[in-house]
């Protein structure tokens, strides 16, 4: 007959088996998530100042009437390019031509009178030598000659005026540019006294962009230059980029070409102006733009990748990795964006380690494993940052079911 185990031994064996099963079923602790990081280093960073501005044509010619008359015809097509000297309007020239003929006749009469006076003086010169006439008569003849010659000069001036008025009946463009809408039609009476506006011709290749900077910001800029924290180029080398109303960037850069030496008392700003090429006429006079002025370079600046920045209603922040390997949320002040990086205006220092990829599911105080973002980009087959999933074909973890 087989002897049964002692009940106390059976209880001890059951307790050992239960403890072993519970140890096998207890899950292993997951490793810290892997994140891609970058270490910030001081480097030259552009100092970009963004200001609102308006586009202005380089040259604007207001075509106005310079004589009184009736418009006979419009000789150009509205909204088309015209060249300097091209006919725009024709004013009835008949009255001006008649005035020119009258002035020419007056000139001929004055010249005839002057010629007769000259002959009198010549005759009187011999007679006064023989004492046939008095010296007074000779002096009178000379005075008459001088008056006649003055009348000739006046008549010639009147002829020039009449000829100019006749030329003014042919209204031509003084510059190359785009002719605008006609302000008068055929048959309209125009006046030189009122300087009747006929049309406008605008040249906007290149164009100007006018903007203004507050005097306080200008003082701060000069203080940075004086302290060496900012290196400022000469005025003609200050590059300006434009952002259009739809948010797109204008492809052609411009350069600052004017800065006022006075402060506007009403606004407390200093007027600035930049010139831009406009070959495709994308920029139109009066258009609103935002000017990004590259006002020098910070020799010891910081930049952070755009992917590393979290922007919310409370401001911008990044996830830093401390010396203990744990995540620390940090608020940051941002400047302008250059390419795919933000300029750091405050909140970070050289040497800080910032998480670029894998910060989405992290919380403050969590430990992480860091990989330089350059190394992670060089290995595109690596698993996504911020996950602890093992790669494919990896051996099963200890304790997993066979």
C-alpha cells in the first residue's frame, strides 16, 4: 500500500507553486522611452524685426492740364504701359495756334520798328557831328532805338509762351509706367488755373515699402550695438523680406535705403523705407505687407528647431532633459522664425538639451533615453521616439509565454 504525503508537506508545496506562478505573471518594468534631442550651442543669429508697411510707387506723375481748352481725344488705353513722351490726350489746339500767330505778328512789328529806329540813329550820328541837329534829338533817337529793341525782346518772349501753350495742347507722359484711368473724357473742358487732373502714370518696378519703428525700440537697438551684443551692417546692406497678405513670402529681397532723422511727434516712430524689385508686379501701390528687417546679427544667439516647440494659448514651451536624465518642461520666449528654426529670445541657455522628437506623451519628471537627433535621422529604420515597443523579430522577453 502506497504511503500518502503528509498534509503539512502538501500545504508547503502548494504555497511554493503559487509564489512561482505569481512571480512569472508579474510584468517587467518598461524601459524609459527614447527621444531625439539636440544640444543648444551659441552661434551667430540674425536679429529680425517685423514691422507693418505699405507699398509705394517709386515715381507717380499726375498728368494735369496746363492750358485751357476742350479735350479732343484720349490717345492711350487705360491700364496699359506707356513710355516717356507718348501721347496721352489731345486738347483742341486752334485757339493756341491763333495766339501763336498773333505773337509772331507782334514780333515782326516790333522788329520793323527797331530797324527803323536803328536807321534814324545812324542818320542822326552824321548830322549831330555837323551840328545840323541838336544833341537832344540824337539822344532821343537813341532812346527810341533801345525801346524798340526791348519791344522786340518782349515780343519774342510772347512768341515762346504762345509756342509752349500750343505744345501743351499735346499732353504726353513724362515717365515710363502704367497709365491709370482717365479722369476726363472727350469734350471735357479743362483749365490750367485749376490744374485739371487728366490721369496718373505710376512706375512701380522697383517699388518702395514704407514702414516705421518706435523710437524706444530704436534706442534699444543702438544700446545693443554699443554693448557689442549686436553687429549692425551699414544702412544700404540691411536686408528686408516681405510677407504678403496671404501669408506667403515675397521671393525678392529688398534693402533699406532711407531712415528719417526725426521722430514723428504724433506716433513716436521713425520713418523707414526699403526698395524692392518688382518684375512681376506682385506688389501694388497701397498694398499692406509685413516687413522683416534683418537688423544685424547676434554673435552669441540661440536657435531651436520648430519641431521642438509647443505653442499654446499660454505661450511657447519646450521639453528639456536635465542632468539627471529626466524631462523638465520649460517656457521659452521666441523671436522670428528663420527657415525651420525659431530664434530664442529667452528661457534657454547654451548647453541645454532640448527634445526635438518624442515629447508628445511625456510628463515632467519622467526619465528618458536620449539619442542625438542627427543620429536618429541617419537611421530612419529606428523605432519611433517616445515608444517602448521592441523592434520586429526581437527575441521574446523573459517570462513571456512560449
